[in-house]
C-alpha cells in the first residue's frame, strides 16, 4: 500500500512540473511572437509589412504615423505635413 501512495505522489509531482513548464513555455512564446521589430531611440519603429511607423514606448506610445518625420513633427509640437505659419516681421 505504501508503494502505491508513493507512485500516486510521484505522478502528482510530474503533473505539477509539466504544468509549470507548459505555462512558462506559453508565456515565453507569446512575448517573443508579439513583435519582431527593434525599437529606435523614440520607442518606435517602421512597420515593414504594412507600412507606416508606430510607437510602443515613450511619449508617443500607442500612436501610429505615416512616417518617422510625421511623428517627429508632432513630438516637436508642429502640425505634421504642413508648412509653418508665416510670421509678421516689421
């Protein structure tokens, strides 16, 4: 009877270890598969498959742009794609 209880306990340990390894494998694979591009100094990168430029970190996190230049224009406070407003100089 004692050997049977040891066998049941061993199976329980194997199941727990298997579950933990499975869960760690899932967690590691989703983190790696979530994104394939490296980020630049602004926390952004170009989307080579669909085009455009988007940010994951930093001040512009969660935003998408047509280009890095458009993001830089917005970051600096200027309207993207437009000429600067004329100034009155007298």
